[in-house]
C-alpha cells in the first residue's frame, strides 16, 4: 500500500522537476504486474490513462517490439480529440509509419503529432508492464529511453510508468546519466520485508474474507495465526499469496478442507527465494496428477507440457484440436490446475494461459521440480508438437484454401477475407503454420520419423503453407521459418529436402511483392515461372492448370532477386558510396550524401532514412551481432548508430578520412587513416586504449581476424598483421602492392588484389602467397564468402560482379545486371545474400549459391532487344536488336534466321525511338508464311518464313516506314511512311498498284486492311486529336461518311503491362483499371529505368510476349487461364 501511495504522489505531482518516468523493478512474482494493473485501473477511472501495453511472453502480439508504439499511438488517439486529429494527419503523410522501426513510429505517431496537439486538462500517463517479456528487450528498452528523453519537447506533461524484472541489460540502460536524470527508479526488494508482508497480509485477509462470504463460512475465517503463517511462507512473493488463494478456491473443492490440507504441510527448510513457492506448486500438481503411468497420466503430461512450450496461448477448443484431444479430456486435466492455469469459464474463445511465468520455470527446471513425474522436458514436447503441426498441415492445407477463385483479386479486395479465413483456416491450423519451425528448431536432428514427415510436407505442401502466410498478412515470417527449417535439414544432412527449401526461399524472395498482395499468385505468377529446379520437378503436375510458358524454361534461378532504387525525395543524392548487410541478412544499410538508409532485404523496402545534412558518408558497417552500425564520413567523424531504431548514440572525431573495424564482441574499435597511426578505442567510453607504431600509418583498410589480432592494408600496398600486445607488426607483406583486401569467414587467411589478380595468404605460412584468380581488370571491392571461401569481386571496368567457386581457379561466374561499374559489395553468410552497389544508382540483392547462374528464356546475342513480334500461330518470334539486325527465333529460343533491318541502323545515333512505328513496321502475314520489314536500303523485304529466304523486295524508296499490314488473303500489302504516303503493293509482282497522301506531314500513325479486305483504314493525328479515313480497297477512292468500325488493330487493349502485372480486359472494354490481373512479371523481364528504352511487349490472341533490353523474352499462353 505504501508503494501505491508513492506512485500516486508521483502521478499527481505538478513539480516541473519531478521525473517524467517511474521505473518499478523486482524479482519474478513480487507483484509488479499487479501494481501496474492497479495503477492502470485507477488512471482509467480518473481519466488520466493515455495508453497502456502489457508485455507477455505467451502472446505473440504482446511480445512483438514492432507493435508497442503503434498500439500506444492508437490508444492515445482515443484519449483526446486533439491527439486523434494530429495522429490522423501524421498517418496521412506517413501511411507506412505503423510498419516502420520503433524509433520512426515514436517520431511519426507520437512525438511529432503530439507537439502540435492541444494540451489536455489533466495529466497523461502511459503504463508499460513487463519490458523483460519482449521478444527483443534491447530494442524496447532503447526505444522507451528515446521516447522518455524527448518528453520535454511536448507542450503538456506526459508521464510513463514502466515495470520489469531486474535484468542487467535493462538496469544498465536505466542507470545511464541521461536516463537517471529524468526517471525515478524503485526496486521492490528495497522495500522493508515488514511492509511487503503487511501488504500480503491485507491481500490474504481481503480475498479469503470474500471467499468465506461466497461459501457461507462463518467469520472470522481463517484465523489470524493462519494468515500470519501464510504471509510468512510467501516471503516477498505476491505470486505465492495469489496461488494460495487460487488453490483454496478451486472449483468442486471445499475451501476449508483445502486450507486445512495446505496448513498441514510443514514449512520448507530450504532458504532459497522460491522454496515455498516451489513446494506449493508441487502440492498443487500432486493433487491434480493422475496416479500410475496409464493413459490418463500420459494425457495429463502431454497437455501440461504443450501449454508450457506453446508459442502463444490458445483457447481450450483450439488447443484440444491441435493436440487431438476431446473437450472432456481437456476439462478433466485442467480442472485440477486452476490455481496455476487461467481457464476462462464459459468463454471458449479466450485463451488458457499460465497465471505466472514462474510456474513454467518450475516445471522445466529439474532441480526445482525435484520429481520426474512432474518435470517437463521441453525438447520432448517441442518434438511432439512438431509432429502434430506437420500432420495437421499435410492433411488440411490445399491450394486456394479460402475459395477465393479469381487470382485477379488482391487480398485487400476480398471483402470477406477475414470471415473466409475463420471458416476455412481454423485457429489450430494457423498455429501449426506459423509456429511449427520454432518447435522444430528446439529438437535435436536425426529423428528419422520426423525427417520423413518433413520430406512429405516439403514435396506437397510448401506452397500452400506460404499461401496461409499471405492470407493472414504474415508473409514476412515465412522466410524466417524457412531459414529455421533449412538449418535443421543442414544438421540432418538432408540434401534433397534442403534443395526444395532453398528453391522455396528463392521463390519467396523473387515473388515477395505479388504473393504478399495476392495469395493466389503463388500459383498464377510464381509457380509457372519456376526454373527447372527441384521444386519444379516436385510440382510439375500442377504447372498446367493455368498460364503456360512457351519460351524456354531456365534451368537455374536468376541469382538477382531484387533491385533497390533510392528515392531522391528523401536523399539528396542517389549515389551509394558504400553498403553493408547485417549478419543475419535481413537488413542492409547504404551510405549516401546526406543520409544513411536502412532496408528490409526480404520485402525490398526502405525502413528508415537517417538524415545528416551536408554530411558525405563514406564507409558503413554492421557489428557482428547486427545491433550497431558504424559509419565514416568526409567530415572525419566516426558515428555509432543503434541499428534497430536508427539512433545516433556516439561520435568519434578523427583526423583525415578514417577506415575502421570492430571486433565481434563490440569491445574494441580500430581506426586508421592517411598520416595517422592505427588506434584502438573503447566504443562505449569513446576513449583511446592503444596506439600502434609508425608502421601502422596510412591504413586504408582494417579487419580483425580475432578479438586481439588485426590485419591492415596501407596506401603503398603493404599489408601488416598486428597483435594487441605489441606496437610493431607481427608480420608484413611489402612486395605485392595490394590494392584491395578481404578476410575469409574463418579468419585463417586473407585475400588481396594486385594488377587485377587475386592472391591468397594463409595466416600460418608466413606470408606465402597463392594466386587464386586472374581477373585482368582493376578490382574496386572484394569479399570472401561461404564455407568454401568463394570469391566475390567488384570489377571497375565491368558491369558485373565476378565469383569464383574455390581457390583452385574454377570458372568465374558473372552476376550481370548493373548498367554501370560495380564499386561496393557485401555478403551475409547466414542467408547467402550478396548485395552490390554500382554507378547506375541501384543496389542489387543476389541470392548466391555455388554455381549460381541463369539460362534466360529465348536469349538473343549480347545486343539489346528493342522490339519483337509474334507470328500468327505463336510458333516464331521476330526480334529487332540494337545492332540493326532482325532475327527470327522459335518461341523455345532456337535460332531460325536473320535479316538486316533498317529502322534502328538509321536512328541509332539519336537513341530516340518511335515505339509505335517499331510495332507496326514489322509484320507477319495472316497465314504466317510471309514476313515483312524495311531493309537497310529502304525497300520493304518480303521473306518466306518456311524457306528462310527473302522472296521479294518492294521498292519503297528511302522513306521511313511508319506502318505496314497484309491483306487477309496474303496477296497485298499496304504501307504508310513518315511522309504520310500510303502505298498498296501486289506482293507477287512487287508492284505499287496505288498511292496517295493523307493527313498532315509526319503525322501518319497506322494503316490496315479490314477483315474482309474490302477497305483500307488510315489513322493519323491532327493537333491533339486522332483522325481516321477509309478507302475502298478495289477502286482506292476515299469513302465519305463511313460508318465502318475501327479496322486498324492498334492498341486493342486486350493485354497491358502495369506495375509489373500482365492484365487482361475483355474485348470492347476500355477501362484498364478493371483489367484482370493474370500474373506478375519479375524485374528480370522488365525494362530498366533508362529513359531511352521501354519494355518490349506484344501479344497475339491469348499469347503474350514480354521482354527487356537484357535479351530476355518471356512468352506466355494464357488461353487456359482465361478459360478458367
């Protein structure tokens, strides 16, 4: 009661010097949450509770650090109308703020909106309970400190009440000077035992008196001596008193008999803090546990063990369905455990949960439980739940589980999606999908039966499992689950199953965008675009249900999974000077002029932009655990950042542009630079701890290969190795003039470059070098990746990263795609993710594995594709290239024949193309036997496709063609030139049989025959309007007041490409917004962001071809998909 008085006085204080934060900490079971709940109820009653968040390790949404501040902001919006208006305006400006990192949420959803809000009449208090039960305690504590440190900027008094256990990582942060000056700390164990005992005595009096009245027990009951004994046994643990009350009041029990049985036990002689509590737990379990070792006993242990290791609490029916137990069995087991497990009565939708985490700690500790019959072995229960989850998923998962039907609908467009999920994806199946790999990760490998179950699941249900994640908006969790699954298969040495999982990871990374928006596009986009991988082989029978790939299917995945573009609205310069992947491969930091950016690698989105105006950032790196980002810049300052919230926590001034390295334990930072010796610093105190000798001057690259050993590369090409106990190098290489340096992941060797060659030095061979690879070009950056020490090199005069498979000089594999020189690369061994930055202002993300390469569908020679045209029967494709050649290929990619083409050869120097003219000046005849285009000499070439030869030439003179078209009988051809001259040709005689001029000079758009061949239509532009004129195809007289429908088959609108989606609209419709989304095309098949090139796209009937300047053409038959 004294504690509550202290807290109330803190809340009611108007003293400006009064701290804004109250931190209550203590051991487990000392009543912190009870105090937080009491304070919250009082604040709500008095209209002062702005928001609250109660962490719980049992509930997924209540332990997620990304949900804390968005939840607080939501509640603050309903506390005060002015808050709601300000927060709503902020959400309109930053719609993705709720999904950002915690610091961004605090800035955009709390601090910035509340600065402009009207002050409320009363003080406002936020309550946050049990920080220690968060999934990421460090992130939450840092974020709470950031919020607390900025409360003074608000126009009104906002206070925060926080509770947690006395964990060292929490206590050290709250004890920092910056935090201690604005907070009050109260340790529960500092309260005198007599005061705690008095509060526990009051609690027991109150609860037992209520119980006596409910059961008609005459008062006083129990006696004062009994109350004192119970309070003495409780010590400082409120949880003991609460459990005693629950034990005495259990259903179908006589409270007096229960109390007598409890008091009949002698007090425990053990003096440990939890001795009495553990004895009480054993007594409760001893009474509830069935006798013997039969079926009832095993069921009891199975149900109790599952409750202990569940990743989130479940309602009784859901848990019963997951464990395959009937309701009666569940009730029978739980009926004797109400003192330690909360079982909502009459509400089957509320989850059952442990009343206090100390009960799980007791059960899983062999020392504390002290009885094999009640001791819970966590791994055994994780294994059993893994089997059950796999069984449920293998039995119940299916494609389009929610019967959405149309793949054109995005998840957000399915109005009753929530109801469909509730109907078709029961809660126990959702639990299995989201958590089975967590249980799997706690199991030892080599369980043969389990491996067989996993194999069955991987071969049949992987895609359906991903579908559930998309439907429920939790796709971001699927990649982490696959990483856990892959790690387990690695431990089991299961090669084929691991290959399936890696294919699924590739699929998710490459098609994350469409799958996250539309669950069914895992089948309609990702599935039919699979290369011939293990997943393709396992699912081959399902590939023929919709769209069909006519072009050659690649054999391997394209290792480039994503391209990131820097938004110049938020960053002054798009140029990326340096980049670094986090150790777990989930995030990437890029350095620019004026800002650092933190990216989500899986989703390809920017999470946070760290602005520093006019600062030219140079190098950037993550610490080994990913918690810190360290940057250097041209203002000679080394900056330290919290990677989770983007907060700059320290600066270190340094002469000249520094190079840096950080030990894996983050306890030592090395810095060097031009004219400066290498120095060692304590990152926490920013104090120099050691300085190496003169030989360490002019370092341009530093890397640690142990906690106290360092390798340095210097401006003159010398390499030195150092140990912390000496100011002189332990070893030097001064005759190779190395220009780039990289350390192997194992730290047993390093590689360097000289004159385009890569050399390897072993730490154990006294500097003896072995040439590993010869590039022949200067190398700008270098990393060593993988367990086999593969090499990745950014080559200065090339647009690719080159990789070698091992030290034996295996064939180099180019990772092509960048348009300009690659200058920075980074690798994450945890995920096999490689990132590269180039002068083309892009960052590319690669999913690398040994031998990675890509055989692209329908690949042409290394010249850019400008346009292509499909033959009427869709068996051939004509490709116009930037070298002035026109080539014909089969749709499978086999070369057919080639011709000289006029258009690009004439226009190449200008780099400006009329793409409509390109589309219309190359045509197949209706029967597909002839092919027409303009040759270099200006004539129109008519080629025989079957005989692969030029059949005739129409003397068109030296005029640029705008459009040509065959008649339906294949006997005539009409052409329109850039000078607005229309000619009609007899193909057999190569004679011009009619000619006239139409429209205005240079504005002819297209020409064509009507379907019956009786009319010729001409489309031309005048000012801002499009004009159409019609001519008799026999007399060639102009037709007046014609009512003919449009006869020029231009831009019919049946298919179009928008935002990566190939869409289809029904004939006659002109509304593209209502087009049916058929499939999403990866970036590989879409044009780059270069103004002079556009995506080549054409269709014939229900066959679509799409490609880019990178010689990739994808040909898809949608006939089956559109019939469904």
